[in-house]
């Protein structure tokens, strides 16, 4: 049996998951029947199936051996498999089972909250999803997945983000992580020595954060320079793509945008980011119908991909199709409660159609979510100017 275990682990380490699953399956048949005797082998077999994208089989093998309620490790893996299979009903059922073994691993406890959150988010229960993401990050402050879902997914207001990050207990050995979180939120902090050191080493994630801050401050040229540096270093750094594309649209770098989108669609056809980049290219050359087509494809691949929803609304606004644009922005406001851009762009549409009172209300709503966006203040000023105030 030891030889089978070594063989299965060796194949797994080489990425030969089918071979690893084959030998591990024989190991499971030969070992004892008690969960504590079988756990490592069955869990390993389930991991093989997960890597092979046989998601229903993952949950089946874990449930068959009674491991979804024996320990949190098996329960979380089964839930992740059901999330990947988009079987949210079964995902909830698995997560709600009582686990027999006491669990003290904060990483696993946080991961369970992330699974809950992702299932609720898939059902558009944003408030409940955000509560679970918050719980995950408070349980394990190193859970980047929960942090990105809250911040990149625009689920919290600027005030709520700052309050959450300030409440996290992060060890002194990871003080840089706390500063990284603070630099990513809607009210970013100034760079610290720890982050500056990573920036000096040209760390792509840190450069992306700085580029986003520059873009938010309307320093598009500088943001473009940093984003381009990231893309040159790592052409497939998907986090940098939306920002880089937005900069290229603003600066009319049409040829470069075409090359970027073409390469992404070729290499990452199942990624929403790729189709967003393609839509951005068609938006930049004013082929708005084509742009909409690609933004819609991005939305279908990832319903929570904010840039595609915003850009989809922009295609209508660019054609003076105010009703359709407003409809798209309202969807953004519903799906992304912490995104001030929805109210900002709705206000711009109201302003364009000379509905000054409603425009001002929209801008004030945007300001209440993100009080430090200069564009919001500028638009409020425009309304008062139009009202001769």
C-alpha cells in the first residue's frame, strides 16, 4: 500500500492527475473502512478528480465515504466542486451539514465562509455574500480571495472598507499585507517602506495598485506607463488588463489595444477579461454594437465582472441611448452595492438630459459611497453651475 501511495503522490506532483487518481482509487479499495483510516487517501483522490474537472465525482466520492461531515477539509472541497459545477443547491446542503471533528484551522474556517459567499453571490444575494466575505477575512486576514471579492467586487462603501481593514488582526511579520489592503481600498493610504520595497522590485501586483490610484486621480498618462510596464513584464497579468485597456481607450492607443485583446482572446478564450479587452477595442473605434456583443460575452462568463457591466452601459451612452444606458447602470448599482460609478454615470445621463435635480441626487449618492473621487465633485460643481449657483 505504501508503494501505491508514493506512486499516486508522484504522479500528482507531475500534473498527471489521471494516473494519480488511478493508483489512489486502488489504495482506497485496499485500505480500512473507518473515516480516520481513509481520510488522507479519499481526500487525495477527490483532489485528483477536482484537478480533472470531474466536479460531481468529487462530491460523490467524499459523500460516499462520509467525509463531507467528518471534517471541514472534505466538506470545503466538496463545496468547491459543487460551486465549480454551478450546483448551488447541493453546495448549500453540503456546507450546512454538521461537521463531527472540531476544526481549529482558521484558513479552512475562512474558506468555508468564502464558499458560502460565492454561492450566495451566484444567486445575487449580495448582502449575505458580503457578510460571509467579511467573516472570512476577519477569521483569516490572509485570505486574499475574500479581500478581492469585497474590494474588487465593489461590495462595500469606502467607510465600510476602511473600518473592516482597520479591524483586522495581522501579525507584525505580515505588516506589509495590512498596508497593501489599505492601498487597495477606495480611500487609499500613502505608500509605506514595505510596499515601496516591493515596488522597487517591480512586483506586478503592487505596480497595479499604484496604477489604479493614478487612474482614479485622473493621471491617465502615468497610470498607462505603469500598467504598460506590468504588461511588458507579464503579458498575461489579468488583473492589470482592465486598467490597461481603460488607459488605452482614453489615450487612443488603438493598435496596442487590438494586439492585447487579440492575444488574450487567443490564449484565454474562457476568461471574461479577454472579451472585455476585445469590447474595449471596438468601443475605442466607435463600433458600439460589436463592443456590446463582447461585453455581453464577458458578462456571461463572469456575472460579477464589473468592468464589462460599466462598459456595456457606456456603449449606449456613447450613442445617446439614454434609457438603455440607465438600465445598464441600474443593474450595476444592484449587483455592486459598493460601486459609486453606477450613480456617477446615471447622474451624467440625467445631466445630459437636463434633469439637474435628479442628477444632483445621483452624484450625492455616489459621493456617499466614495467621497474622494474628483470626478464626482466635478460633476456636482457642473450641476450647480448649470443652476447658476
